[in-house]
C-alpha cells in the first residue's frame, strides 16, 4: 500500500500540495485513533474488554475497505497506469540505486536513523511500567491513554506538519527528528533524576503525546520528500527500495530487547536518540527538493 499510495499521490496531487493532503489524512486518522483510545479508557470492566477490542478491529477492517473503495474512485492520468511491476521484485532488482544514486542513498540512511521516533514509542510504555506509574494500573485503560495521546498528537499536528513539508520536507524531517531525540533524552534525565516525578502517572502519556507530534512530523516529512525526490517510474523504485531496506532494519531492531539487561530502557532510549541526531546531521546534506 505504501508504494501504490505514494505513486498515486505523485500522479494526482501537485508537488506543492502533497504534504497538506497527507497531513489532512493524518489529522483525520488521529481523530479516529482518539475515539478508539477513548473507548479503551472508558471500558468499565475487564470482562467487556474483548468485545470492545473485537469491535475496534472490525471497525479498522471497515476503514481499510472504505479506503479501497475511495482509491477505486481516483482517476489517474492517461498512460500513468502502464508497466505495472511487482514492488518487492523491483526493490531487489533496484538495490543498485543505493550505490549509484548518492542523494537517495543518504536519504535511506537518514530515514533509517530517523526510526528513533517510531522505535522509542514502545520503550516509553516499558519505562512507565518499570517505574510503576499509576497510569497503568488498569492494563486496558492504560493502553487507552497512550492511544488517546497518540491520536490527539496526530489530530493536532498533522495539518501543521503537512504545510511545513510543502515548504521544506527536508527541514521538516530534521526538526521533527531532533525534537523526538531531545524529548527522549529529556525523559531519561527526568526519570533518572527524580523518583517523585518518575512515579507521576501523567508523565508518560504526556511524553508519548509529544513523541507522537514529533513522529507525525518525521513521517510526513520523509514521505513527502521521497515522493518529491523522483518523478514517474523512478518514484516507485525509490519507495520500494527504501521500504525494503527499512523493513529489513525493523526486523533487526527486534534484537534491541537483548540489550535491556545490559543498558536498561534508559540506555536504549539514549542510543536511539543519538542515532536520531546523527540522522539530523545527515539530512542537512540532502538536496532541498522543494526548491526544484
């Protein structure tokens, strides 16, 4: 879906409006997530949790079906649907782009380092449980609070980041990734510096909310950047190769849990933050596609 949606976005939406379109979609999705999280928080008894979760899964499936119908109504430009290819096969075939196309290679490396905003999120929840924060006394309600925080973050920030991405998707990636990295460093410092604050239940959903805002910026910035970086068939090559590389890295990040006994959750968050800041430095060398 990622490959196809970016291809359709590039074909049907003008370059200076792609960020705003994606940002609006992010805000709407955030509103839906906010509603779902609210249901989880308000479930009165654990015995009813399975019904609520099943209903949310069914609602999510319905959204996918509605999205499929909506996409079927999009009219692509004449001739733009020729030469359909298998995305995964093309990704393997086009891995040479990582060697021959320096701007694209640097973007893929920066995107990999920007995973800090996505990979830090579950560790925020682990850190909250580790500190015994009273927010998580009820597992379902606690999960709901984090879903609410993330949905609210997307709802409030999606359109803002979309507009910024249309102005400079490179700068949007850099600002948002730097914010995510610095936020994690600040959270680690606060938790390890004050037991009183570390045990406050509001701290972790609040931090998760801020991380959600930063993650929306990273995601909107990088998706807009890669669509604007290339045109035509090259766009699908870029997206397929980039997604394949990031998918492989995400499989490897499952080994992060092995480091927890050695460096703890705080150490993992610090390592991810350092990687994110390195990505910001690398992104500063990328061409600004919005000026093309």
